C-alpha cells in the first residue's frame, strides 16, 4: 500500500472514531494488566463479566495476593484456561509487590518478565495505561494488516514491525485500537462486511463482500467504491 493510501486509511478510521478506547474494563494500570492477561483466548465481553465483581474487591497486587489463587479462580472460572491464568496472575502479583513496590512498571522488559505477560500484553499496557505509541498485534490486527495490504507479515512480530514502520506519526497512538475494532466489527474473519467499510477502495482484499440484500440495506449506505456510482 502506498504511503498516501496508508495515511488516508488511518485518516478515515480516525474520522469514524476519533478517540478509540479498549473495550476491557479497568480502573488503574494494575487492573488493566490483569484484564489483558485474562483476555488471551477469551472475549473482552467474557473478561468484563468475570472482572466486574473482581475489581470491586481487588485493585492492587497486594489485594490480589490477599484474595489468593482459589479466590481468584472463583471470579474467573468462566474464562478459558482460568486455572493457568489464575496461577500466573498470583505469581505476577507477587513479583510486582516484591520487586516493583506494588506498581506496574512502565517498561516493556519488566512487564514481559511477569508470568503470563507476553509482548502483546505489554504493548497494550504501555499504550493504554501509559500513553506509549505501541501496536499490540492480536488475531484481528494480524488479519486486517495482511488482508488489506496495510502491513503484510508471516507472523505477529513481522506485522508489528511493519506497522511500526509504515504508520504515520499522527496515528501511532491509537493505531492499535482502530485496527482491532475494525477487525472485530467490520473486517471479520469469516465474512468481512466490505459493503460498510470506510476504507474499501484502499483495501487489497478480493472479492469484496456485497451487501446482504435480504437485510434491507439502503442503497445510500453502500460505499460508492463498491457500487461504481462515483
């Protein structure tokens, strides 16, 4: 994708959602860290349901240790891999208390040393909690980047590196959220909803998915780039 097209790609996503936010519920950097760690192989909706009461009781690593692994499991047992996640969350809380004074470090290396925290989770925390212009590549962003031609790569790290390189500076802070939300609600895995995509004419995906006539889509709701009425 050409530089001008990449700029326009982000400009349009920004126009539709100027201030995107994570859909995970959190109250401080620590609860964000926990929520993101729990969201691996789980939906944000499912995580939010599990943490709604948890975060009323726990907001610091010390409080998590007081709750204990068994207590944590009771809160998150509806989430996939909850046994492993509970063990990691408790172990991470111990490290945060012992090595970081109970605070979440604003440092990628220190974050990745925590059990259950990989590069993607660290990137989310750095971006959302601390305002770093990081791009955490999940399955949605990996799909969008490759499908559209924005940043093709064989693995998530390759896509992350490419996105870091091509994303224009004005859009770097929110790029992660624009791309993940686009992949979650429009550029879906099985059947992308091309007929309502704001960047349809910039996208390399072929063939474009037409509007479902049975759903009564109004003609003026279909982008001109798809109908050929430009």
